[in-house]
């Protein structure tokens, strides 16, 4: 499957991937409205780690046998058999955070949206087509491509 | 190939998915003791609170069964297994022949003998039907006593508090959820519960119950303490439902069913998964993974179940806990790293033994919890990471470069 791969040597630590992620998952798809009206600041589904001069955007690896799906108590977290995308059916999530404990990359963070629990994890922008973090990365530090396992 | 799955909870549903990865042809029959399609058991407290409606209870959508060509016999119990004829008898007299059988019968609440206890004066907190019964009586202003302050008792407490019930927890151990919380963490949680108006009696348990006029109960604790209540909930653990395999030659039962690394039981074609398996912590993620692997193996794969350390995420009344491995450990044989803020009730603790992370506990600050679990599961030497482990920026980049480079391309 096509996944997002991070290339730390190209990462400029600009955090635009986080911003674009938030906008892509907003109702308005507008930066100002997403932050100021929809109150989505802090809900990025990608984590930019910094260990300067190194930085890297870490996100869900869409595992073959996802521990978050196995751990989900409500059945909200699923892996789409057709696309391989691991995503949360947000209306089914109860916010127990077993997925947070499960993820071998620490790539799921507990979050909240409009008073409802929201596991912050990458869904490869399944509703829009192309991952916004990749589209907006100014230095191709994030790429979206098919690679062979272990490549 | 005929597959019969006894049990219709998380292990069985994952077994269906596992079977279908290898076999699209064979027939799958699920025998479900309850009259409900599979639901995540931990959801029952959310249902009682009103946070999860009936429609959101199912673990998988209704189409799941049709899509996987699995038929479900609701409200049926398997009562006898003939491993030679390879047939299971159900409580309605039908016989189900099988080529591969999964025993995923789970567990049932343990109810100790207590003077005066009768089936109609207490509740358990495991099944959908348990909370349906509780819903009728858990009304604002009533008083409940919950026996057991482990995860089940705590979730029962939360849902009853949210319904306006005054709750008292009685726990035989010297602290809340003793297998997961060390004394310091348990004290933080106890303080939190006190602030929420929940009463807690430790080192104490129920000695006798007596029904009084008007439906109230008179309870006497072992310490001699007496109290009255409207509702009694018993939540002190579960026992595996092993009856179907009891006494059959080739099967070993040691509280649960003993299984091989491929989750086979010793009877030809018979596998077991989930809470019924000996030595398996009765936890949902473990049941899901075992069910998936058992299903695959039943359909011809040869996968090994790697025993997984217990891990648990538990939230109640706004407090969140993640525990993994030997999270309650104390003592000189361990190196323990800690971060504590009593005001925000943040507690983060890592337990290191012989260079390896063997336990972790996080209260109210769950950042990157899964990363610690991976270090624990993989037996990574964490000595070089000691100074980094509890730093706020701890992440992949804290690990050796060859490790994070590899993880990024997985």
C-alpha cells in the first residue's frame, strides 16, 4: 500500500505538516477557521519530533496486524481491507485510549473534538485522496509512495 | 471445511476474520450464549452511563457476519463435545459437526460464597444483560456498594456515579487495583475518588448480606463495619468457562485451558482463544490477537502466539490510566524512574530490571505510551536511554539511529 515515509534529512522542522493535517481534518478546510472557529489547534495526527538539528514527522504506519485495532474496545478502530488504511470511526470511539497504549510507534495521541474523544492518528486523508502533510511539505521530507516491505 | 466457534465475543469475531484470510469457502457457525451479537464487553459501563446507545454497541457491523459467510446461533450453549465424532451438542439438542472448533467461551464473574447472598440481591458487571438489569435500579439518590476496586469495579463505579448513585467501593487488598497500581499511584487515585464523593474501604470485604423491608440491603463487612445500600455489585474477577473441555483426554486444564504455541488444545482440530486460555490475562487486546491467530491456524496457517505482557487503559470520571507489564513493582531489585505531580495527579513511572523495561504506569499523561510498550515487548536494552526516557521530548529520535531509521520505513 502507499504510505507516507519521512525523510528526516530533508525535514526543516517547519511543522507545516501538522498545520496542513489539522486543516485537512477540519470542517471548513480553512486554516483560520480551523484554528479560531473550530478550535482544532493541537489536533494534528502527525507528531514532529525534534532533536535539533534533527527533526522528523512521525505518523501511523498502517500496520498489517495493527495493535490499535486489536486493542480497540468498541470496534471503532478498523483497518480498511481494500485500502489498508487504519482509521478510527470517530462516532464509535469512547476514549478509553487502549490504542494509545497499543501503538508501537507512539503515533496515536489522546485528543478531543467538540467534547468527544478523538484519537489523533493519521488516516492518510482517506476522505480527500492525497495526504495533506505530503502535499504541503515544502522540501519533500514527506513522501507518499508504495515501497516493498523492508525497502 | 466446517468451522464451529463456541463463543461470540472479541476472540471469536477475530477468529472469523483470521479464518477468512485463508479460507473463503468453509462454513462458519458461531454459537453465542448471549442473545446479542458481539459487543466489546468494556462498553457496558459506557452504555449504562448513556454515552453509548444500543445502536453503537455491536463490535462489528451487522454486515460483518454476512460478508464473512458466518451464521450465528444466538442464545445457544454448547453443552457437550465429542472429540472422536468431532461433534458439539447444543442445549436445544442439535449436534454440530466440525472439522475445526474454537473454544472462545470467555469467563464468568467469580462470586464468592457470602452469607445471605442470593441470585436476586446482587449484580455482576460483565454482560450487556447485567447493565440492562442495573439500569432499572440505578436511579439518582440511590446507594450502591461495589465489591472489588479493580478495573471492573472502577468502571461500574464510574457509570453508577454518572447516574447519580452514591457509590462505596470495598476492596480486600490494601489499595485500589493492586495488580497495576503501586501504593503511591493508588493513593493518588484514592484521593481523586474521595474528591468525587466516592467512599472507599480498603483491607475489607463483604461478610454478609440481608434483605430488608423495602428492598434495601443490610451489609456487614469483615471488619464489622455495617452499612445499608440499594445495590450490591460484585466485581472481584472472572473465572474461565472451561466446562466444555473438562475431563476430556488430551486436554489440560489449569484454571484455564492449556494451549500450545499455535493455540491448539491437544484435541484434534480444537483450538482455544481469549479469556478461557490458561495464563492469558483476561484482557480484550489479548483475546483479539489470540482469536485472529487461532482462526488463521484453524484455516491452515502455522502462526505462533507470542505471549503478550498485560496492558490496560482505564479511564473513569476524567482520570486516565495506562499500565503495562509489572507496573506496580516496587523494591530494590528494580530501577524505577518517576515523574509525579500530585496537584494534576500526573504520575509516570518506568520499571527497569536487568537493563530492560519490565513495567510502566501513566496517570493523566499518556504521551507516547505505546512506544514504551514496544521497548518492553522487544526487550530493548534501555540503559543508554535512561536519561531520556521520561523527558518530555522522548520519541523515536531518542533511540539509536539504526533503530529509528528502521522504524520509519516499516
